[in-house]
């Protein structure tokens, strides 16, 4: 079937599309936290202080957040598969550079380049899925996809611990090379190409949104270590706000905006993105702290820590696909509200356990499972709610916004809980670490409650059938204004 853009749609195996995009997404999502448990080993190998090497985590997050909206816009114009494959190759080359880095400065630089590759892979993988599968199957498919992402984020510390103890820290990065090359080749051969109707890339908007996103992400990372009174962080916040304000003003006047601001007039879209922001903040902050607490507070090794977190991290494999399918039937709001409340309850229970002298592991299993079920219900459902609230032609940009805000949410959550931790404890001993961990985890639970409140504002879903395929000739007439365009939105626009 010929596309309105003038290309040709190849015959595509839908399961193969899911497999290829899921492998790539798992790889880039895993790298967000896989380095955490390897930092001491990396420190011994390439030098630099632990505080400096934490930028091996932060640099990835910063460029990841800064590049998503631009990558999504490039995919809409140049072809989503083309930009997606380019991002995969960039991520793969940067992974090899990380493994070969002789010092901490080059390692951090290579991690920043990795983040740029991930910024192209993540939103476009989701957009390719959403544009390939029919609407009635989209929730289940995105559910599987989101569950893989949740598993990658929560399982990062486990994978890092196993690789460091069983092989060497370099293999955290080397393992990406064959997987990335195979995924890029398979994607180039078998994924369908798609794009939005042809138009100009709004070039003046690119440095505004990328610079603003980078400044705010850097500031959030900075305050996690130096506090909210740091002048450099406050200056970066101010610069980021000025740049993003310029971006908004530019998009209001642009004939072909990179990000149509009308999307935010849809209540379900705005609420879904706020939910994703707080959801990601709660998940990342809790995983970041708990992986360290099990080692520094309870005395487990990195691999033992990962294994004991499995009741929390393994639930997405079982629950997320079911949650995605259920979202197709009952809508996103009940799953999001329930899931975030469960996550808040589980994290609060974990905080309460940390305040007692009894450190028996068996007491942690039930709250970890409850928090894991909550994560599994929310991670796949947030993108389903956000993408289902916009017309089909805006799916790429909507995916970019959703992923960007989730990255900001992660940086925000880690920054907030790190500040709370620093105000109440430190790394000097198990007791001092526990003193900071308890109140910080209460804050993580509170962030999850904010997500539940945002999710309550998502309207009821109104299922709308996919529009009939339009021949190329009719599509050209539509572009010329002869055929009125159909807006396909599956959510309450109020």
C-alpha cells in the first residue's frame, strides 16, 4: 500500500516490529541505571572521584532529556525508521567508546553521546509501534513495550552487579555493541517507514528547546549533589526557563511548529504527561536509593542486591502486558490511579521497615511486590493515555513530549530525594545512610501520590475507530484543502 508521503509500505510482520523496537528500547532504558552499581569498579580502573564518576550516569540523563523532542521532530520530517536507525548506530558506537575510555573525562563524554542516541531511539520506537498496530491492539502492545521499559529501569542495578562481579565493568558497554548492530540492521531491513505530512523543520526552535531542556536537566542533576541553593544550578534553571519560554513563543507564531501547542489544550494529554513526570520521578528516585541502601545499609553485594530486589523488579514481566490490554477495555485512568497508589503504599512501607532494627529480608518481600505491581500498572499505561489523546498525525510529537517529561521527572525525583537524604544522613556508615534513606523514601512515596492526583484528571476514554485508508490521490487533494481532514482522538478533549 502506497503512503500519502509518496513512499511504499513494505509487508511487515507485526510481531517482528514489536521484537525489534523492544530490544532497542530495553537496551537504552537499561543504560540509565546499569552504571550505578559499577561506579566503584570504574573508579578503580579509570580514576576520578566517585562524585565525578556519578556524571557517567548524569551525562546520559541530561543529553537524553535534551534531545528527545528534536529527534521526534526529525523523525516526523525525515522518516522515523531512518532517524531511529541512526540513533541506534550512534548509541552503539558511543557504547564502544565508553568501554575503551582511558579516563573519566572521556567516559563521561561518551556517555553524553550515548544519551543523544537514546533520545532518538526511545520516542521513535514507540511512535513506530503506535503507527504500525491498529488502535484496538495498541494498548496491549504498548503495555508489553512499557513493561519492558519498567523492567529495564528497575533491573539496571541487578544487571550491573552481575556483569561487574561475573565479568568486568567494560562489559556493561561492550554487550551493547553486538545487540545494537543487530537491532540496527534488522530495523533497517524490516521496520516500516512512516512520517508526518511533509513540512519544514522549524530550525530556530531546535536550539531553544534543546538548550532549555539541557539547562534544566543539568540544574536538576546539579542540585542532587549540591543542594537547591547552588547559584550555578539556579542560574541554569533561569536560563532553561528563558530558553523554553522563547521556544513556546516561537511555536505560537510558527506556521509549521515543531510542537503544536494545541495538544496541551487536550486535558487528557496534559494530565497523562504530568502523571508520567511524577511516575518517573518516584520510580527512578526509589530505585536509585534502594539499590544503594541494600549495599551500604544492609551490607549486600551488588549481585545480592539485584537478586533481593527481584520481587520489585520482575513484576513488569507479568503485570505490564495485562495492564496494557486492560487499558484498551476500561481506559487508562483507573489503572494509573490504582497503580500509583499501590506504588506509594509499597514505598512508604519500605521506608517504615528501614526505621526498625530488624533487617530480616523476608519482611521486605511483600512491600516490594506491592510497589512492583504499582510500577507495572503505570509504566505501560502512561504512553497509552498520552498517545491516545492526540490525532494520529501528532503521535510522533506526542511521544517526544511524553518521553521528555519522563526524563525530567527522573532527574527531578533523584534531585529531590538526594537533597532530602543529604539533609538527614550521609555515606559514612550504615546507620547514617539509613537515617537519610528513610525520609527520602517517604518523599518518593509522596511523588507517587502526586502522580495519582494528576492521573485522576484524565478523562474517560472514547474509543474511535481508525479512519479508512485514503488513496494517494485523495491524500494529495486533502493536502490541497479539497478533502477535510479527520481528527482521530480517543480521549476526552475537555
